[in-house]
C-alpha cells in the first residue's frame, strides 16, 4: 500500500496533481490522445465557446458574474444584468480567455506551469485571485464543468473518429476534466 501525506495534498500543488494523475490513471497515452485531438478540435473551439456562453446567459445566477469588471479587462463594464449582451466587449474578452483555456488543454505540455494554470482556473473564479468582486459559487462551477464536459463529449462523438481513437480520446478528456474539477473545488474549502 502506498502512503499519501494527506496534509501535503492540501498545500503542495505538484504533490496533489501527481496523486490525482496516479490515482485516476492518467497515462502518457491519455495525454497523447488529448494532444492528438488538437488539430480536429481547434476549428470547433469558437462554437464550443459560444455554446458555453449561451448556456451561462440562460440563467441569472450565472450571468450575474459577468457584470462586475473582470480581472485584466480595461474597457467599459455593463450597466446592469439586463443590459449585458453576448456581444458586449467584456464578454468577448471572457470568450477569448475560454478559447485559450480550451486550446491550452490540447496543446500545452502537462508540466508544472500547466498545473499552475489549471489551478488558477479554479482560483480565478473566487475572490482569492483576479477580481475581488468575482465569487462564483461552487454549484455554478460544477454546473459549468458538467456542461463543458458534455459539450466536449458531444463534439468528440461528432468527429467520426475511428472507434478506438474515439474511446481513447473520450476517456482521456474525462480523466483530465476530473483533475480540473478537483483544482477548482479545492479553492472552495473553508
């Protein structure tokens, strides 16, 4: 039986990531499948991003988080929830961030810098990083991750890949999204 230092899991990001990778069973073949999907998924990123934002704008409890100024955004902010539209400059700014995130998942090496990036994806949605006015509740982050996961699965299934490649790609993204989910939820612990 392998010993895991549970206290270290909470304070050492690299240790936590390595534990998750080992426990979930992420292999080099999985990362190869994720990276191998880059060429076919890249042209579909804009549609995925639009689908995510359409969903986020369907509910007031998710849309409201786009009214305060976003970290790094210098333009005009919307006057109200009702006046905020999908073509607002700040939403376009946020869409670019989501597109870069999706591109990063399939292009970047999974090294220490990428692990920090994945961790920041969780932290940036809390007052702990970025905008102090941004505090997305965990239930909404979980709903978002569930939607992104389903959209990604549907997209992969629509690529008409060879069955073996399709299965490997789906399994690899599933594993990776569970790691991302952990690196989000860890920032919600008291």
